[in-house]
């Protein structure tokens, strides 16, 4: 069970812009060791997409400018190679409370991507996700556009300087760094669920992507969490668009 919140507990509300949204049903440094959640489940998946500044098809068409069977050539800047600005990491306290034994706990959100692969594997075990090869897990997070985490830090009231840090949540996003991003592997320790932390994590991830001018945000969701994403503003099958999947056939 999650620790009880004292009367003095407080939680930072995180808000996101409220433009029209759509969906499809369903860094600092990065350590060398990472973890990826397996999507291989025999259940029906639901694709989700968030469309803000432009419609999905408008965004896609902007990559292919065509008119009257002629193709308009878009000249790229003469400066090469491209110099991409590194996103600045963010860290803030979402919740702070005093526990029954007098120790204090803080729930910290960070977009620095500071994840220990074994800690993440333990967290995935808690939520019942299947295990994947650690080398692929590390590669997947290393290649992600954004990795956000929730950590619990408990400081003892008896031993000065003594603290315990535990990974309790994570989400990551991949992106083309221009139009689209897809959010993956959203998870929260079961003992910390029901406290609004998953919602706060998702809202911070969405805000970070919007600040990088990513206008179409998608995700994949199991049927049991569709309502959670609907409440965040995601909408199923916008304009009748369906998620399409290709799997190897052996």
C-alpha cells in the first residue's frame, strides 16, 4: 500500500494547454543501462494520437509538397551538419509529505533520463510487464527523444544525510524531432498508483513535447487504460484513422 499522506501533504498541479486534441485508440545524460517495455501481448491494441497545431494529414503532407503533379523542392540550410539543440532537462518536486515514522518523502519528476536499467526492470516486474533483453532495453532508451522519470526519495528523521531513492515511474517518447512523437512505456509503481502521479507524469511529458514544437503526439494503449488517456485529452480514431501493424510471419 502507498504511504499515507499527512494533512500537510501537497501536490503540484500540472496543466497542459487545452487546444483541440486527437488520438488513435488502443536528457543532461543517459546512463548506459536502460529498459524497454515489451509490447508483445496477445491483446487488442489501441492506437492514440494527439493533434494540436495541425491535423495529422496536414502534418504528414507538409513533408511532401506536391501541386499539379509537380514536386516543389525545399532547399535545406547550407550549414551542415545539422546542429540540433539539446533539450534542457527539468526536475521538480511533485509531492512532499511526512511519513508515519517521521521520515520525509519527496516525489521527484525529472526529464534528465537518469534510469538504472535494473531498477527499471524491477519496476516492470511489479506491474507485470514481460522482460526483454537488457541490451535492447538500453538501446531503446538511449535512442529515445525524451525519457521522464518519477523517483521517491525518503530521508530519515534519525540518521542525518541518510536517504533512499527508488524509481517509481517512467515514460519515454520517440520522435522525428519535427512533427511527430510517440509516447511509450508509461508505468507507475502499483503502490503509488491512485495518487495522481501517472497523470502528472503524462502532463509533464506532453508539455515537454509541445515546448519542442511537436504538434502530433501518439501512443498505444491497452483497453483497460483507454479511459485514463481519454481523461488526458486523447481521442480514439480521429477522422477515422486506424493504427496499422505489421508482424513477421513465420
